[in-house]
C-alpha cells in the first residue's frame, strides 16, 4: 500500500540540493570535494545585517510576525521597488515568505488549477516544473538554445500560448544560464503577452543584483502588463543571506491577498529575527551588494577563461547570476575504463567521482547536454576545480 499522495509522487527531489548533499557526504568521508553544484554566495552576511539581527533578539522580536511580514519590512521593500526599479507596489501588495522559493511556490499554488498550462522558457531553474506538478498543472517548455544566448523569441512565446495558458514563469538574470533579457527583448515579450490577457506572469528576479552588463530591467515595468505581473525577489543572493530564508512576492492586490491567505494556513509569517535582518539589508548601505557583484564578475572571467581552454567544452560568457552552463555533449559516447559517458548525468557523476568536483547535469534544468557549475566560490577553488575537470576529461577516449 502506498500512502504517499499522488501529488507528492508527481514531485521529483531538487537535483541541486541532492548533488550538494552528495558532495557534503563525500566531504564528511574525508574526500576533498570542490562543490560547484549548489548556487549560493560563499560570502558571509555583511556585519551591519548581522548586528540588526542581534539587536532584534535583544529587542524581543520573538513573537509571531504578521503573516505577510512586518509592515516596516514591506515598506522597505516597497521603497526598494520604487527607488531601484521604478515599480509601484504598496506594502499591502507584498508578502514576505521563507525565501524566494516559498514565495514562488505560494504564487504558483494560488494561480494554477489542475490542467492549466504554465509556460516555462528553458533552460529553467529546477523547481519551476515541480511547483507546477504540485498543482496538477502542465508545464509547456519553450526551449532556448546556446545559439540564441538561451533566450526565447517573441515568436516562440506566441506559438506556446493557448487558451489553456494560465501563467508564464520568466527568470532574468537566469539560473542556470546567466542570460539577461534586455529592455527591448522584454518589451517584445510583453507585447506578445499583452495580446493574451488570460496569462499571468511571474518574473523571478532573485539574481537582479548579480548583473554584469548594466541596470536590471523588470518585466513588471511595462504598462500594458499592469496588474498581471508578480515579481519574486529576496535577500538570499544579493546580500549573501541564503540561510536566513527571506524572500517576497510583489503582486496585484488580489493575488497578494491570496498568497497571504495560503501562507496564513501553511507556514505563518517568516522568522521575526530574519525579517529584521532583511530590513537592515534593504535600508542600509548597498556597497556590500556592489562589492560582491564585482567579486562574482572577476570569478566569472576567471572560470570562463579557464573552461574555454578545455577542448570539447562549448561556452557562452554569462551576463549575470553566478553560473556557467557549458555544452558538454562532445564527451558523450566516450569512456574511461569501464565508465561510459552517455549523458550529462553520467558526466556529472564521473566528474564527482574522478575529479571530486560537484556540478549539476543540465537535465535537471530541462536542458540535456549541458552542465551547470556555480562559481560562487574562491579563486583557488575555481582554479583547482577546472584543472581537475580538465584532467578528468582528458582521460575520456
Ligand atoms: N529562484 C531561483 C532562480 C533561484 O536560483 C533560487 C535559489 N535557490 C530561488 C528562486 C530561491 O531563492 P531562496 O533561497 O530565496 O529561496
Ligand atoms: N538556487 C540555488 C541553486 O539553484 C539553490 C538550490 C535550490 O534551492 O534548489 O542551486
């Protein structure tokens, strides 16, 4: 007898978290694994943010927080959206959750009925399709390739929309590709979406500040999409606060109210202490964000330069986030001893076992034939990891 609900049976585990766990297990056995699998800044949370959390403990922020988050934090987010993005969201339109992941899942749960179609440009972050599965929705994958810098065209979007389309989830800067849609490219997608008012839009902007080509452009800026865009963001990536678990959705009021209702029955308000820390992140100096962005950009240049020297790896230089996403299908069909590489999953396992470098197969991002590596790690780790990868790949014949 299988007691597990069909809903859960339709859910796959997170490949990014699974690979990271595997690499931690190997590390615990004393193996010197370099973990390029999970995407999280390796920096410590900036001191002024940590001080705010300590102060919150001393000030007895120990009671349940309001379900959508403290008004002071939502006001700080509202101000951030106005000042940085020129977007108008009142605090009532913002719901703070346990990380951008929960805010995203809440929003998907509030929108998607059984059988609804959800358009997901791919390569896409691992959790989107699974969140749609949780709702019994149908993911309609729209593939972008390395040739188009992993960005979909307006024609592809138009062709993917049907009368059953309910939602599109667009991520820019993108995990896993690091691609960024320009304002013109977003405007062209917005023009298509404007013709299909039955489609809601989730703009996942969690990598907003890790942008090497200029100012962040939000899909929520276009007047023709007014009241149809839910913006997802949070403090995890920009402020090196992945473990604090604070993210948010900024949405039309009716949707924010629905998310609030769901969260009220499900998890309640996010951690009081972490919220006060997040408020300090938004209200304080933004120099830390810029310093980390510069460090990521330097590392991007380092890792792309090194990977491009490996014969068989095809790579586009990413414009944002902290991932490289090389095409690796040139290694398929090759072998080392008894080990045969048939796909990117085999290659990721081979690199983990042979080179002790953890990466994630593109399959998890709906894009077989590629590997994702996070370069949110030290220069020494990057140099050593690529040297090991190069040596292991050279052994494949
Ligand atoms: N969206 C994308 C594209 C991500 O890469 C992540 C990181 N896991 C999230 C959302 C969730 O972020 P958080 O850690 O705030 O839950
Ligand atoms: N966003 C990170 C990643 O893609 C964190 C892992 C996760 O939440 O799946 O690796």
